[in-house]
């Protein structure tokens, strides 16, 4: 039984081989003239394609020029904004320094007046202490008080 199946399989395989061979179609011969005509047609189509691509690229060039102009405008606007911001910061610092100086001036004049008064009172105080020292030579109570405060 196995032999019969193998033989039948070989016979069908051998019979199917010629059908594969006959399924290939032979191409008709093309002359040199037809080749040249087809190449010239192909060249014209390629040229037309390149022309349409060039037109598209011209449109892209215009778009890129517009985008470049927008970037330049944006860059100039950013430069203006940064200059304004810098000027504002400088103005704020200048105002703060000016305000501090004008606010401190009255205090400086008051402190100067107080220092002058203290200097005047110091000289008066020194003369008072000197007079009390001379009084302490004759009065014992004054001498005790001056000793108590370490003025003698």
C-alpha cells in the first residue's frame, strides 16, 4: 500500500513539472527605436516632475523667508522687553537708594544736635564735679557722697 501511494505521488509530481515550465510567458522583442522613444517620454515626465517639485520648493522658500522675518521681529521684541526690564530694575534701585538717603538725613541732623548737646553738657558736668570736689574739702557729707559714686 505504501508503495502504491509513493508511486502515485511520483507520477503526479512528474506530470505537474511540465505545467510549471509552460506557465512562463515569453516577452516580445523590443527594438532600439521603441527603447529610445520610451526613454524620451520618461525624460519628459521626469522633467515635468522636477518642475512641479521646484514650484513647491519656491513656495517653501517664501514660507521660510516669512518665518525668518517673524523670528527677527520676535528677537527684536525680546531685546526691547529686556531693555525695558533692565531700565525698570535700575530705576527701582535708584529710587530705593534715594529714598533711604532722604529718610536718613533728618535722623543724622537730630543725632548731630544731640551729640553737640552732650558735648556741652559734658563740659558743664566736668565743671560741676570739679566744684563738688573743691566743696568736699570743706564739707564731709559731700566728700562721702563723691566717694560713694567714685567721683573723688
